[in-house]
C-alpha cells in the first residue's frame, strides 16, 4: 500500500488524502456512512459490499448520489 498523498475528485471537487482511502473510509470522512447511496467510480458502480475492500487511487473520479424517499 502506498503512503503518498493522493487526490480524488468527488462530485467534481478535488479532495486530498494522505494515503489511499477505501470507498467506505471516504464516505465516513464525508459524513455519509449509513445513508442510502449509489457510488460510481470512474464510470462504474461500486457495490456496497465492496466499499470496504475497494481502495481509491490518485485522480479517481467518484460520483456519490443519495437516494431520495423513504425506506
């Protein structure tokens, strides 16, 4: 695992990180843990079951969509 600083683009905005976070860590840092979301990484949906395993890389592009409505 690399320990160099990276930058990922989240919903069009750059976010720097000291080391590559997982998708779950990114969501936690953004205060989105536990919410109903769809996460797209470089044009492909990341299944919720993969959020803990999938590490982000420098210049990855993330789109996070929050679900509307009731559970």
